[in-house]
C-alpha cells in the first residue's frame, strides 16, 4: 500500500511521543507522573454540565448541526468579546465556531496557502501551525524567539524574500510553550508590519483567561486596523476546563472568517448543538469559575517555580498560560537528555523544549494541569533528585 507523501512526511506528533514514553515506563512498573500535557484536570463547572444535560434532551439538538454554528452561539461570542476586550464583532460575518481551536488552526492554511506560499511561524511554537501549512502545500519560515527578547519575534529581521512570499504570520500570546505575554505595543507593530506586507496575522489566544498576579491578556483585535489583517482563535478549553467538549471560535477579518467557514462546510458538520448551548451559558455567565480555576493554577505555579529553582533551572514565574518554561541548569546542553534522565530517575515526565523547535533547545516545559496531590508527589521526587537523594 502506498500512502500519500504528506502523511509519510509527518513527524510523530509531540504528545504521541510523550504518551509512548509514559507507556514504556509504566510497563516497567514505574509510577509515572506526567507534567507534559496541558489538559486541565479540574472539572467543567457543574452548572455548565447541568446546562448540557438539559440541552441533550431537546430533540432539536439531536440533528446535524450547521458548520457555522447556532446564531445564538455566534452572538454569545460577540457579547463575550465586547465585555472582555471591548471589541465589537458582527456575529454573522466576523465569527465562526470551531470544533476546538486546533481544528481551525489546522484548516486555516487551506484558506490562504497555495504551493510555494509561506507561513511565518515562531520557534519555539505550537506544532500544528507548521503541520497545517504542510497539508496545504506551503512552506514554513521559522522566526527564532529568545529569552532576551521576551520570546517575541523580531519582525524587522524577517528576510525580505520570506516576507514577500508570506501569506500568514502566526502569533500566540499568552504563549505556548514559553508562557510569554505581549503588550498592545507589540500587537500594534505586528499589525503595521502585516498591513505593509499584505500578510494575514493568525493570533492564537487560547490562554487568554489563564492569567496570574492580576495580569490581563489582550486580543490583537483591540488594535486599530487589526480587523483588516487579523483572525484570532479563542477557546473555552482552558478558560472553562472544557477541553473534552471541543468548542472554540475564530473571529476577526470577515473575508478570512468566510473562507474558513467555507472550508469547514465541506469538511465537518459543526459542534453538537447541546455543547453549543453549554458554551453559550459559559460565555454569558462565567460566574467565578475562571477566577477559582486560576487561583488553583497560580498556587501550583508557585510550587513548581520553587522546586525548579532547587534543580538549578532558570526561570521567571509566568504571568499566564498553564505552563512553566525553564532554562536548563548550567552545563546542561540537551533538553531531551535532561528530560530522559528525569524520567529514568524520578518517573516524572516533562516536555523537552526542543520538541517545539530548535530555539526551544536548552529549556523544558512543565504543565500545571496535574491534581495537587500528584503534583506534590512529582515535586517531592524532583526535589530529592536535586539533592542527590533517591527519588523513587
């Protein structure tokens, strides 16, 4: 059997490799604790599950949904953006619901990229930006990020040939994997650059509401003129602990939203309507769920920072996201080797920074989405490892 070349060229998905590592160690009898995947362990709030249960009994929600979503859901998304970001959206032209933001991110290059076109992708970065571009027949040019630059790309350093061929500039703040944040000044510069070069900005705002220490994340659409060049992906996954329900949205430039809706109409049948009803309830009535979840994550963040510093890693506590990104101790060169040593000696899985791109080498990422008692066990093991004591 001959498979398509695009499939043959696919690298193993990052978290598939982590899952294989976990399975191997567990087969050896090791009690593995994974701090590698950012999947919230906290449950979806009960009041939203009650809404879902009620909606699931309505026969109207048993039929095929529409790819462009319920009008009521699009209107709720627009209301959320107005309240949260001060951004006014036309729910009929500038909003499209998604079956999780990963789906929309993967499909966007089909709307904008032809063979020979370029996507500009930050390195380190979320792997799906590059994979979606490959499926569309495009090429990627990576923009290296650095700790010295606050993990923001140097837009003025983008090669002219790459800028001329570019169709998409991918941004993601608050950032995965680094936890870095961007201010409105950066977004203003990005919008100006995109307007000058006729490039669409695709901004991934999945971690907009996972924030700490009073930090408030911005939408790129808060910038004047952003709607001329930008589409933004947002999600209920992290904000409301709804990863398993697969519900998100893309908003912004009407032409790009329309193109993405057309692609989706041909490839999927939309989000189940009962889940859309739950999402409407979340956006219109968030209650205290976001603040209470963030309080848990912030407490975990502080403990992780404390222990990583015992290990000799260098880091600043992140203001947002579900991750702590840390530079390896002096003398360590390979994030993969360091992560492997932790697994072997402590049974604790962390993500090597090099998994997110060459510029991630020298760092590791730790997720905060582990129940408190398991996280404390993992941190106890890492602390013992730091002191040269037996960890398992």
